[in-house]
C-alpha cells in the first residue's frame, strides 16, 4: 500500500515513479506479450472476417458447393465465423488467466500493492 | 425534496402519455380487427379461384389487443419496480453513471447484449434473410465479429483508464477542456443519430404492430425511457437491459424450437425444405432475379442459399465491415458499460458472455429468417412490410395458429412485447451515454472546472437526461417522414472514424496528444457526416425520376394490353416523375458523389491520419511523459479502486 500511496501522491508533480514501473522487467514482459497476443489475434480475426465478403464476391461458385444435403460451403463458412470468434474469446480468457493476469499479479506484488 | 418534485413531474408526464395513448390505441386496434375480419372473409371465399395457393397467408400482423396490452403492462410493471428499487440506490454520481462499478461480469455481459441488440437486429435481420436468403445471414456476421475488437483492444484498457465517459479516457493526459468538449460533441452526435433511428423505428413498429399512432408511440416510449434513466440512472438501465436480453433470447429460442420441430430438428432437412419450397423458388426467379421465364435446369431454390441476391457491391460490404469492426468499439454507450464493472477481469468476462449471447442470437436469427421464408413465404412477408421487418411476427402468428388460435395470439403478443422491451433498453442506454457526456464532461468538468458537490452533479445528470430524452422524442416526431435508414450507418461511421482512432491511440501511442485527439475527433466526425450526406443513402429526386421514367417508357410501349393494375402503375410513375424531375438531394446534388453507402473505407483511415498528423504537428513533451502513467494504469489497473471511490 505504501508504494501505491507514493505513486498516487506523486502523480501530478513527478512522473518518474510511473516511468520506473514502465521500465520494470516484469512490466516490459507483460506489455510485450500482451501486445503480440492482442494485436496478432485481432489481425487474424479481422482478416478471417473480411475473407467472407471478399470470397463471396470473388468465388460465388465455390460458396455454392453443396456439402451436407442442401447446406453449402458458403453457409458453413459464414457459420464458422461465429465459432472462430467464440473460440478466440475462450482462448483469450484462458491465455489471460495463465499469462497476463499472472504477470500482472506478480508485478503488483513486487510493487507492494497486494 | 427536489427528487420528489422530479418524481411527481415524471409520474404526471407518464400518466398523461398513457392517457393520450390508451383511447387512440383502443380505437386503432378496433379498426385493425375490423379490417382484418373483412380481409379474412374475402380470403375464405377465395380459395376456389386459387387452387394452387396453400393456406391463406396472413395479410397483416394482428395482435390480440387484450393479451398484448397485458403483456406490455407486465413488462412496464416489472421494469418500474426495478426502477424504483434502483432509484433508492442511486445517491452518488458513481451510482448514476456507473452503478458504483458494482455490476458483475455476467450481469454486464447480458446488459451489453441487451444494449446492443436493437429491434433492427431482432426484426430486421430475420426479415433480410427471409427475403434475400444467404446475404442476410452474411450481413449479420459482422455484428458479432465487431466484439473481437471490443474484447481484445478496448474493454480492459477502458475499464482501467476510465471513469464515466469517453472524455475521461481521452483527457487522462491531454488538456481536459478542448478534449472533453470534442469528445462530448462526438458522443452526442453518435447517440443522437442512433437514437433518432431507434425512436422513428419504435414509432413505426408500434404503429404497424398494434396500431398505436406514431406520435403517441414515440411519446410513450420516450416517457418510459426518461423515467428509467432520470430516476434509476445506470443501475436501472442495466437491469432493464438484462431483462430485455433475457426476454429476447427466450422469444427467439422458443420460436426457433417451433421452426426446427417442423423439420424434425434436422438441419439438413431444414435447408432442403428451404431449397425445395415452391414459393421461395418463385420469389427468387420472379422477384429477385427477374427471370420472367425460368432458365431450364437452374435451381432457383438452391440459389436462395447462395450469396449475391442482396449485397451486390463487395466494396460496400468491406466498408460496412470496417465500420462495424471498428465502430462498435467506439460507441460511447458500449464503452460506458465497462465502467460499471469493478475490474479488467470482469470487463473481459462480460464481453465474452456478451459474445456468446449475441452470436447465439444471430445464429437463431438465421433459422427464424429461413423459417419464415418456408412457413410464411417471402411474398407474404414483403406484402406486409417491404423491408421484411414483420417476418418474425408473421412466423410466430402462423406457427402459433397451427397449434391453436389462442397460442398464435399469445405468441404474437409475447414477441410484440419483446420488441417493445428491446426498444426501451436500447434507447435508455443511448440517453444515458449522451447525458453523461453533457453533464459530466461539459457541465461538471468544463463549466464548473471539476468542482461540484455530489448532489449538484447528480441533479445535473438527471436534468440533462430529462432534456436529452425530451429532445429525442421531439426529433423522433419531427423525423416521422424522413428516411432514417442512413442514420445507423452514420452513427457507426462517426464512432469508427472519429472515436475509435483517438481512444486507441490515446491508450497505446506515446506521441498522442491534445491536438491529435481534437483533430482526429473533429475531422473523423465531419468527414463521416459529409460522406454520408453525398452517398447513395440520401434520396436523389433526379434518380427517382429516372426510374419512374423507365417504368413510364416500358408501359407506354406496350400500350395495347395494359391491365387496370398496370394503368394505375403508369399514372403513379408519371406523377413520381413530374414531382421529382427537377429536385435535388438534401445537399443539392442530382447524383451521389461518393459511390458507397458506408463511408468507413475512406473516413476511418482519414480519422487515424488526422489524429496522427495532429499529434506530430503539435508535439507535447508533457503529455508524452505522462504516457508511462496511462500505459501502466491501463495494463495493470493500478489506481482503479481509487478512481471508483471518487
């Protein structure tokens, strides 16, 4: 709690304490791993999503290929968007519990927060 | 004492509104029933002359008055109890704007879903699927994928760096006054566009569903919305949204089970029912592809399950997709939901839960859309409403009636009530977001320079909510005859090009500063609005005239065999042509300057560019130094508890 109070009181006058936290190796690792994971998977999800309208426009014939009875590839691809988004959400929750929340906890403990 | 006055005033407004609604409501419903008996008498005599037609398709949505009114009253009653309970717990500003950050992740997940899924999602997307098949489904995908951005990029940092409004996040290290002013303007702009679309939609829907006149419906919805927000603030809004999400999901699920049971709960059989339905085949051939004579060997039923019947311009779809994927994360009323939970972990959990609810809802919507195409037929759906908005309700009526007429009435009334609850939940969230921007950013932080007593702040919040709500009612009434479809596109465009770039860059980019935020917000907002004003969303009388001219020409060519109906069409087309031939659009154009309906593809990069260039042109050493604090806080949540207690 001491460290917290120090940062809180110093907040307006001096930002060196925040710079110290930002330079802490634990924080650097946390931020690096988060940046890779979050922007990487965001880019994946966005590309996967834009494939839907692009391929629907470019290859309507492929979308029409029947897979199960009258259910075609296009329908399955659109449906897969939902499952991919859900899977990504669950994977992120698991990853965050294992990696980013743990690193954050360690950092906060080191700084004397809890 | 003041609170009591507000309360009494509101109860008065509310009871007046109800009084205004009730008699006209009863009259309109009577008329609806009368006309319906006439049409049903006609149709019951008709079958002999149309042996091919199946059971007569419903000509209109006829909700049973007593059942529907009771359902509405039950929903109003439950929400009012919730509001009174919430009002007693709303004492501080933190209660009013952020429910004291005491909402759990699960609750917030349902509330996000309730805040997000509008009547347009419930009725509109199922309608699109029932009329255009596959493309309607493809259209719905982006609304869920948008939440990946919310989950990965904005939810947790916003919880950690924010307090009540978007202005709080942006002014963390920038000069508060210009930044808050710009943020408040863009928040109010986004919310007003969205709110106007919702209010006009609500009025039209209530008019169509149960015959309440447009103005009375808007006043009624507006009075309830004001009542919820002014008295119960975020706590009441959250619970209204949770209740609505529950009702919406159960309504959709129930209807889906009925649809699925018709195909033996077998997805393969369900899609084969779609592809082999003769009415769908006719619809695709004659109305969508306009083949007067069927092409030999072409499977028109299967074509319904393939892309390209509605969304014909790939660039427009990409542009819409960009606006959805980046705009949802820039919607002030969505951002605000993350301030209601205590920690980043709860914020994360709430988005994931919301994603499952929203995704499941859109998948159910597919079944409802295709189901209404099978069981009601696209022809009958478009005859009741051109946009297909009544598809779900017609489906409920048809399938319910097959069990027993009473079940049909009950089911239809339930779905009408769900649509009603949906409207209330969405508009309440919007009113709260824009009133927070006005009272917290402009009044408390700019005019009062951040020095205001708790009770003063709460009073300011309540007064602005009342004023914003009243304005929404007024604008809704004035916009009755306007085309409001482009307003939703506009809201997403401003959110994605104005808000999102500055929020993301403030949180993740060291060099972001006041100049960047203001230029990003202003240029992003102005360009989005400007592009929508010159886009094909607006009405271009000269183009309308050209279309009418085409009809006139073709009909006049075949002079000889004009049927009575065609002669009426000809006269109408001539009239349309005369009325529109010299007109121009709202901004004085004869044809759109920008070819796409959604400006995202151009205005989002512009918004980012403006924010980045603004920051680089006017560097601020002080704000760059403060980045460490923002960055540490948004990643770790240090200081959140502190911010919450204020």
